[in-house]
C-alpha cells in the first residue's frame, strides 16, 4: 500500500511557482548570512578566556607561580591586552570596510552564486585557522592578525550578494517588513555563534572557531547547488521595484514620498509577465551609485549606527564580565539578549517604515530614543538580572533596528531607484557603498572602545551616545523630504488645496507645526480656488474665488 503524498509536499505543489522560488531564496540567503555572523561572533566570546582572571584559579600548577596572568594565552597575557584585542578586531573590520567597497563592484560583474559560495568556503577556512592556533600552540600576534585580515576580506562577499539576490526577487511593496524579518539572520547568527562558542570556550577555545568555520563552509556548498539569482532564470516574473512614470500622482507627488509609497505593486501591473531573461543591463559605476539620491546620507548615518552596534557586538560580553562579574559563558549567554532585541527592532522598523513610507524618519526616531536608553543601561542595567535582561532587549531593538533597516530595505530601495530608469545594475554596488561606509564605523567603534575603556566604561557609553546623535543628524535632510511628502499626501486625502501649499492653509493644517519647526518655506499662494472646491469663509462662500477675497485663513475642502 502506497502512502499518501506528504502534507508538506502537497503544500509546496499548491503554492504558485513564483512563491516557491521566492521562499527558497529567502530561506537560503537567510541561512547564508546567519552563518556569516555565526563565524564572526566567537572572537568576542573567547576574549575573556584569552585573558582570564588567573588569581581566582590559584597558583600555576606547573611552577607554583601566583602570577595573575599565568593562565592567559600569550601574547594576550600582557597589561595592554585590551589594546591587543582592539588590534584583532580592527584587523578584521578595517579589511572588511576596505574590501566592501571593492566587493560590490565584483558582485555586479560576477555570477552571485559562485561569488557567494566561494566567499563562504574561504570564510570557513580562515575562521578555522584562527582556532587552529590553539591546537598548533601559536603565540605570535602576527599570525592572528593575518588570519583576521584575510577573513575580513573574504567575508565582504556575503552582504552585497544576499541583498542583491533578495532585491532581485522582491519588489518594494512589503520590502521593509519582509527584509526586517529576514534581517533577523544577523541576530540569529550572533546568538548561535555565542552559544556554539560558549560550549568550548572554557575547555578548548580553538573549537569555538573551528566548528563555526565548518558550518559556514557547509552552507556555502549548499548555496552553490540551490541558489537562484534572478526570477527570469527559472521562468518566474520579476518584481515591480518602483511606480512607473505614467502611474505617478498627477499633481507631482510620487507615491514614494508618502504613506502610499509603501505599495510595491500597481493595480495596473502588466499581465504579460516577462518569462525570458531580458538583455543584460549595464553595471553602474561607483560614482554613478553615489549620485543616486539618498545614498550618501544613509551611508554616513550607517557609519555611526554601525559603530554603536559593532561596539556592542565585540565588547558587550567583556563589559558584562567586568561590571556584572559574570563568568565567560554566562556573559556570552546574557549578551545574546541584545541580539534578541535586534530581531524585534528590525521587524518593527521594517513594519513601521512600510506603513509610513518614511525609512529615514523611522531610523531617526529610533536613534533619538536609543541615546537615553544607552545611558540608563550603563547606570542601572547591572543592578539586577531582571533589569539587565529588559534593558539589553530594549537597547538591542533601538540600536539594531535602524542598522537593520538601512542595510536591507533602504539599500534595496536605492539599488532599484527609479532614477536609474532600469538602465543599470546597482543593487550590489549601492549595498556595498552603504555597508562599506558603515563598516568604517564598525572598525572605529571597537577601536575607540579599546582605547577608551581603560579610562572607564562610562566614557565608552558617552561615545556611543554621541555616535547615535550624529547618525540621527545626518538623516535630517531626508527626514525633511519625507515630512513634506506626508504633508502633501494628507492635504490631498483631506481635500485641501494641493497646488502650492499656501501658507494660509498650512497655518491651520496639522503639517504646519512640523514644517515650521524644520524652517521650511511653503510655495506661492495659489491665485484661485478650483470650482470643485468650496468652503464657507466668514460671511460668504468662496467658490472659484480669489484667495484675496478671504478675510481670514481658512481651509478649503472638496
């Protein structure tokens, strides 16, 4: 007797062909970048074991020495061990930042499947080589520095490739929410990396690197066999990336500028979905990508946002050990709560930005709230386990939410910006520019933390708060543009005069306080009120009359 078809298989057969391949792309790229972050996390867990508090372990069983560093791993047994840890972090991060600007250019010109899978296998190799230093009994700094530099370079293959793949399959409509959920791979990878590294950190810390290295290499091989780069490659319909020119608002405000900009699919979407691969478009140049509106602002914002995020990534476990006096494994486990908050923050940021159409405004609000929360975490975060758990989750959401939104939905939006008019491939290059600039901050953050922490952890947190403030300020121009777009949308929805946005109208409209706060100037006063609009002003009705006939500021409705 033959068994019935498995329920899961029946479900797959019931799904449309496009949905099956989109799901495969999401899951596979999620696993790919989860493994990237999984392989980066062990260094922050192992730091506390490379230079532990040896006095708590008694005297050296080999020679009876009571040195406080007898159990440390040379060369990290010196008094300047924090600076050496900072050098390790920056060897990786500086190489990553430099390589990222180049990686996007290669990503536009090479098959993404080969590029991504090859980079993952090499990342696994160099991650494992760091751990082999334990078994080979290597105690020279240059070995670990070289391994970190090589690993930083090959890991740049990951982010531009996975964002380009997802951007190829998903249009703008729900990109913020979808990519917000998908971007949880960063936090999931950090959590898994912490847990896996924590298993061996106190016994054989080399395995804390070797096992993640094997995992990322294995996922890279799976990527080689199953990744589909473009919908056209398997006969699926490409997504609609932006509203076409003939579907724009007739009054000159595109749906990108307001809440309706979140809609990714037009009702007039062509029923003739292209099934054949179109002619290969020209890859955009580096300078051409910089000229896309918003790329520079979001790149500079990410520099400071990523500075904060990566400082927590590399230094949070050590901070918990030093301030809360937990063990290395317990500190690593507790630090995962910051990444749990990052998952929630990324989803929340994507959902809100999809609904409002305001990517920059969403980031700015979260960054503003993050600053006082970082101050509170440093002041009261270690007073109790409950307080510490709550503060870590909240801080993780506020810090990683904007970072996640910029590196995913914003990068994909700008990489398919309508100013490109479909003439250039820009997803990988734009993603690389944004994340590469952010990686400069990622390199600076741990370096500054290593230099500042000897003066006290309070000063490290002041540096992080200042970075959050600068990140927010750098988005001011884009936020102003989004606010003006919302005002235009609200005026049209409520039936107000849209033409020119007269100051008399704005004085009583809810948009006016926002615009006046930002010192914006409204356009010229329209000379006539369209006959289709009428409103009682004073003692007389104004129908198709002059604005000058109105004795007081009034609203004009349809």
